[in-house]
């Protein structure tokens, strides 16, 4: 009993200490180039952070809110560029023993918000809890859960949707539809039940639909969110317009199919994103890695048709290498101006946090990445964060 009490006390004190160090500080950033994310670029401006939020973002000297003294630490950011914190709308995190290291790697890469796809909902919820309580540092975690559409009855699927919602899950996203020849009648019946139930309990269904036929079947079933850009066949412009008209939002995940170099071994051999040989290890691949081409072109088709197209990787490998891989792939079809919109406001919209995240505008959460270079000159300039701020707290300092 005594041991139990002292352990509890120890954990409590430790948590209090961590929480204190994670309390948002009032901070003023001056002299930075600010890429707001809504199309505006301020060449030399200031950001005032109060209580974890952006109090003002302006050209020139800090615009301290009326009646308030300039408070907190001031940071001279001349030569640096501020962009909104990165969001991955569907990433697999490993909630195992290397959780702490992995979370810091994500922060160091510039990620301040992650929708944690894959794994059981309970593990994702525990991770979120650990980060919010300050047990470990990490990006803001949006936990998600999964359904098994290929098994069980519509009633069982509905019950699972209600169970996940009761746990506090807002996104249910790891389930997939058969890509080729297309979804089975059972998958679609279960999916329609899931979508219907999700609307009643206020959660969002995300789906892995990686062929145009699976994607359009998902859209017709009322799914609001797609994790992938299809990579088995071409998406027509008319289909993409149908996706946009339905208000369905989509994530990129276009690095799938594109070979990875120098991450798993320094041997100049092309690899799939799990480290196995490319192209033969591409999941369900057609051979010769043509998925890379489908993804890239279909991405632009969705974008041009007006789909809210955001950033997602659906991977679990090294955060910075994964970011580079996805950006390199996007760079084939998108301008840097497009990529800023895709990464920022579009992904924030995808995770239904457009009013809180995605741009550096007053009132939003103070999630900021300060970069050494200007990303408008090239995607590689998004890969060297000097300082990462999440909700007003400096969570990574690589100056
Ligand atoms: Zn996934």
C-alpha cells in the first residue's frame, strides 16, 4: 500500500513538472519571412503568441494587442521563414517501446499534428493522453480507429462505430475496399451502414480506396474522406469532379509506388517504403512501379477538379525521410504555392480543424515551423526546421 502511494506521488510530481514545462509561453517572433498559408507572404514580419494562440501576424514590428504590454520572450528570426506546422492526415505511428523517440522525430521534422491511423483505437487514445498530460512530447494526436468491412454484419459494424464514438474517436480510418476488380457487395453493404451510423454519432469515416472503381464506390456510399489517391488506373476528370461535388476530401499518399533511396540502406537500390525491393514489393503492385505514375497524375486530376486535396503519407517510416519522399513526389505535379496550400489549409480542412490550424492567422493555434530556407524556392527548404512551435510551446530547437 505504502509503495503504491509513493509511486502515485512520484508519477504525479513528475507529470506536474512536465506539464509546467509544456505550458505555452508568450512569445514574440520578429523579422521572419511569414508564409501565412492563405496565399499571403510577408517578407519581414512579426508573430505575437499569447496563451498558445496567434495573437497577431503582421508586417514590420510586432503588433501587440491594445492595452497589453509586450510580454514574454522575443525571438529574432531574421533570415528564417515561418510556415504553419505540418499536419499528416493519415500516418501510422508505432505506439510501442520507441514511441517517445518517434514522437520527437516527428516534431523535429516539423509535424505538429498527426492523425494516427492504423493500430487499435485504444493505443492511439493512450498516446494522445500521454502527450496531452506531458508524459512525453509529441505532435497533437488525432486518434482513429478501424472497421473490418469484409467481415461481420451491418449491425455489428454499426455497433463498432458506436463503440468507437463512445471512446472519443472522431475518425475511423484504417479500413479498405478491395481495389481490383472492385469492392465486394459485402464491403459496400457494411460501408453504407458505417457511413449512416457515423453521421448519427458525429464521427468521420475515412477509407483506403486505391483504385478509381473503389474510390468512386466509396464516394457513392457517402464516405466523406479518402486516404489515398488511386494508383490502379486513371481517374477521369468527370469522376474527379463528382468527388469534388460530393464534398469528399482526399489525401495525397502519392509517395506510394515511388522508390525510396538511402533510407533503409545506403546502397543506391530502389526500395518500397517498407524497405523491401522496388518495384516487386509494392503492395498488390501491377509491376514496374506504374503506381507511381497513376498516383502523380491522378493527384493533379483531383486538384484541378476542385477536390480539397491534403497531405497524408499512410506510412510509418522515418518522419523526415517520409516527408521528403512525399514532397519530392508532389513536386512532380504541383508548384510550391500549391504544396503550401495542400500541406496547410487543405490538410487542416481534411481533419476538420480548418478554423484552428493550417495557416498563420490571428486566433489560430500557434503551430509554427521556422525554416532556414525559403520553401517557395523549393520543397527541400521544408526539410530543415530550426525551430518548431506547437500551441505556443517550443517543441524542437535545432538552431
Ligand atoms: Zn493506413
